[in-house]
C-alpha cells in the first residue's frame, strides 16, 4: 500500500474537482460562503485554496491568501485544462474571476466588478464552456448572466443551469407529482428560448463528454 503524507492538512479535507479525475481541491476557511465574511468585522483571515494533483500528490497554492479575501471552490474547464475561481475582495469591495492554468502555473484575472453589481452574493457561481459568471435567484427561478455578457433569463420552477456549450444552455429541472423525476431542458443561449425538453438527467464526465440519461 502506498501512503502519502500531507503535512499541515490535519484540518483540511480534499474533495474531488467535478469533471476531472486528475485534481482535488482543499479549502481552509472559517466560513463556508462569501456572504458570511462581513460577520467577521474586518477580521476574516482569508481563504487558503489548495490544488492537489492525482496521482502525483503534488500540492499547489497558486493564489495568495489575503485578509478579508474569500476564494470560492474551483470550477474545471476540460477544454484547456484550467480552473476558474471567484475571488471576493472585501477590502476593495470587488469580485474577480481568476483563471489558473496548472500546465504553466499561471493565474490571470479575466474580469472584475463591484459588489454593488452582484447584490447579496448568494448563489453566485461560474459555469463552463466557456466560463461565465451567473447569479441564480432560486426564489424567482431566474438567472442573471453577469459576465462576459449580461442577460436575464426566466426559468421554470425548480429549473437550474448546469452548463453551456455551442450557443446552448443545458439546464435540469426536478418535478415531484407525486413521484420524483427530472427533465433535461436545452435553451438558446442568446434568447433563453426552449429548444428541447427530455425526461432524464445529464452527467459531464472527466474526458469532457456528456452522458444523457433518459428513457
């Protein structure tokens, strides 16, 4: 049995990054969401975000920890082996989208916007293919695209955005009437118009393919 030892990780729990078999991430943070940071009264120590390569076990910390700076969980983009990370800077009151490319160990800020544009910071996340910053209002079933384009889309009840690709939005909707079931909805990325609807669900696999589980 090959046992690897990671010193300094006693209270940090690695988790697999979705849609890749080669990477894990680990966060050190005294709170789980960005909107909780103001509760620390300007004394939030800053998130530490680690990337762990499998099977080598190499550990990377490409983004420096900063006081009152919260780092979201990374989102993997298979097309160019990169990670998107949302960085909340409560000192400057700005949100940044960073791209980390492990092949060349580079970190680049690709956009920045004021907190005022985002609002309460709840359900703000990155989706892939390509990267886009979105905010999902689960109460009103709407999604606002904040970057790289700005667009407001009204979804159906219990519908959520999964990913985008080739000018289409892929969403999942759950229904209970009374038995639980799911639907795959494909929308036009420019208009939000529904193009296709099927029973079932989608799974994105580590090789970049998409499995469509249906009847």
